């Protein structure tokens, strides 16, 4: 069974192995299928915010059920061979809405 679209909302930052999860999404999406994501992300500008996210993540993961404050879903999507179609930042760049095409 294959799906035309998949939606992941505020989950990838908690999944222990995001590349494995993306591989599974790739498997269930039909060729030409679309993945829509809404995730919080590491903020690179200003750099002090990203550095603070990196510093806080080890403690935050323990307090918040495995949540990583500093994940970069775009990099994971590219590594999993998804094609980024659009990216929209929200809340000062802390939340991103991402649309990506399934790998060929």
C-alpha cells in the first residue's frame, strides 16, 4: 500500500532515529508523493540562540521525553533523499512548515 501524502507534526524532534523514520516514510509514499512537516528546529541566526539550544538539549531531552531542541529537519530530509519543495518559518524561525517530495 502506498500513500499520496504523509503528515508529520511536532514529532521528528523526539523520534530517536529520524533517518530511519524518514526511510519508512519514503517506503510508504508513492513515487511523486508528498511529505508535509511542521517541526521546531535549531535556530542558526542569531547564533547565540542555536548555541543555547545545543547547550540545553541534553537536559531538555531528559525532562521532555526525548525532545531535541536542536534538530535540523531539512538536513535529515536531504540525507534521506527527499526533495525540499517549500519551507516557511514561523515564530521567529523556531517552527518550520516543510513540504518535501518523496525520493525517486
